[in-house]
């Protein structure tokens, strides 16, 4: 299975310091989980579109291509007024957020302990 995000892209953007990379990964995961909660917690399609748009940008920046596509699909469904479509997409979106979480944990486990 492909990676949920491109860690090499993070290295290009932030350098190869393990602490910095770990922090960026954790912040991105927090952002993705927050977006997932916000989307599930409201029927406000304008709010859903805004949250999805922000996550689309963040996902694109770190190379989380599948999550970026899901956020784009959620944004388009919300802008089209398709709440049932948003709800259908949410399950797959949640699975992709979980893949990001698993990769973050794996990356953190592979890092040497800080002294």
C-alpha cells in the first residue's frame, strides 16, 4: 500500500531534523483529525466547504495526495449543497485520516529517542 503522505516532501520543506519532522507530522495529524470532527459535527455546508478547503491545501503541501483528493471531493459536495454526498464521503475520508495517523506513528517509532 502506498504511503498516506510523502515524508520526503516534508524533508524538502522543513529539513531532516527528526524533532522538527515529528512536530510537523503531529500538527498535520491534529489538523486532519480536527477537520474530520468538524465535518462530522455539523450540517453547515459552508463550514464543511471551508474546513475541507483548508485541509486540501495542507494535504497538498505535505504530499498527502489521497487525503487531498478526499478533501477536494468533500469541498465540491458541500459547495453543491449535497449533504448526503458529504456524509457518504466522510467514511472514506475517515479511513484516509487513519492512514495518516498510522504513518505518523510509524515514523515516530522509527526516530531515535531524544536525549
